[in-house]
């Protein structure tokens, strides 16, 4: 008898359980929105009242501005001084200089609210016969808003408390029944993306839709796991091809440049010496033309093998051109002269090579040696010095022959 599978629910049924909670949250949010809308409307109403008061004040102080009479201007402002919500009045003449000013003796009940809603005065330009003769400025305060805001804040606070309690209950239930299973899926995806953990799998979640999603993810991970192995093998093969010569299997010019820079930096730090040997096959083009390209390739392969055989473990050899090779002796043994190494390579290279057609070919090579830091202090200069030494050796061989 098979074990009884645990009861599962659907995502649709699970979401319906939270419908009431979402409705409650929407109601609370609507209350806050209505409060903010009411405050905005009240602000607009207060702004309109201040604008109307400024227009009224403009009519009252116009004669005073004509005669530049401060006392008359103050009398013209008297009706505005009795209007609730006006904190300050100021009349400026046509030069922008204050003619009269009045400030309400009553304390502002909510300075922060005033700064938020009435940060700037309402200004009305007073004109006579089309010409500006002055300006009236009216500042508002929070006295007309404070009662409404106080009631609104209390109501909003009550809504927030109810909403917070409902949110806590909803969050805990939501986390237990839906967020936790989704979190397990996210954990698997996180490990796969950041750590390439293609062996991770999504466990059964007891929610039909999420179990189907988990099954699809697990199937995809199975495929990715297989692809990962083949891609790593292919990447390693491509990396080897990018850094090695296809004919001789020696590192190529790019790999040599990288090694030379790294080894010079290490030698500078450790205070040691290294030698660079530049090797060029003599008369290789003539031999290649005489015996054919297949024979030329066989000669290059034989030269690369013999060069490698003369090196110690840790030394580096590369083919950087058609018949050009380089060797890095690192570190350079103080008891061995670099020219001894050059002679050793010449001797090894000069052994006869049996060509594909059965002919025997006796290769020779010119070898130039440069020592870091004796002959050069950087990679480019060291390679130039070794190349020059190689051409000097080639010239010397031609003179002797």
C-alpha cells in the first residue's frame, strides 16, 4: 500500500483566502487617500481665500499708494486683519519699498503646517490707469486647516493601526503558505545563478502550480547539468587552442607575451634574473621550398620537441612565428652562462631530421640571448635585445660558413 500523499491546494484557492485581508487593506488605503485629498482641497480653499483677500486689500490700499500715505494704507488693510487664516500683510510701493506692514498677534497653531502649505505669500500687483503703483503681499497660516488636519490625523492613525495589525497577520500567513515555498524556489535559482550549483533541485511544495513549476525547473537543471560538463570540456579545448600553436603544440605569441610580463614582474619583485633565448631556424625557407611544406612542418615539429627536451621543469618555450621560437629560462642559474644554454640548444637542434619522403635534413639554428635585468629592464626591450643577439649570431654563422 503506497503512503498517502500530503494534501495539496491550488494557488487560486490559496489566493482567495487572502481576499478579505486585501480588501481590508484597500479600505484603509482609501481612507488615507481621502484624508490627503481633503487636506489638498482645504489647502486650495485656503489659497483661494487668501487670493480673494489680497484682491480686496488691493482695492483698499490703492488710494493710499497714490498719495504714498502709510496710515491710509493701514486703514485699507483693516478688513483683512479680521479674516481668519491671514498671518501677515505687507504693502510695497512702486519701487518695492515697504509702505506699511501688519502681522497677526495670534500665535500660529501649527508652524510646520504653515511652512508646508503657505511657504510663500500671495502677491497682487496694484495698478492705476494701466501702470503698476505697488504690490500687496498676503501670508496665510494654519488656523483654517488645523482642526480638519487634527481630526484627519486621528482617523488616519486609527486606520494605520488597523492596517498594521491586519498586515502582520496577513504577512505571517502569506509567508507560511506561499512565500516560503517561493523562497525555496528562489534559493535554488540563486545557487544555480551565482554558484553554478546545477545539482540543486526543488523539493515538493504541496501547491499544484508551484510543484509543476518546480518540476520544470528540475528538468531544466538536469539538462543544464549535462550541458555544463560538455561546455567546460569545450571551453578548456578552446582556451588551449587560443594559447597554443596548432602544429607544434607549443604556446603561441599571445601566451608568450603574457608569460614574459608575469615572469619579469615576479623577477623584479624577487630580485632574481631570467634569460630570454630567441631561436630562428637557418635557411628554413629554402628547405621548405626544396622539400615541400609537409617536410617543413616536420622540421618545425622536430625543432619544437628538441627545444623542449633541453629545458628544465618550469622553463617556458613558445613558437612566436613561422620558424621563430623563444625560451624563458626562469630563474637563471648563477652557475650557468647563458651562452652555454644557447650552445646546448644549437647542438640539440642540429641533429638530423628524417623527412616524410625519407630524406634526411640537417637543420641549424641561430640563438640570441638576453638577460633580465642585465641587458634590458622591461619585456619589450628584453625581446628586442634577444632578437638583435640572434641576428648577430646568424651573421656570425654566415661568416664562419
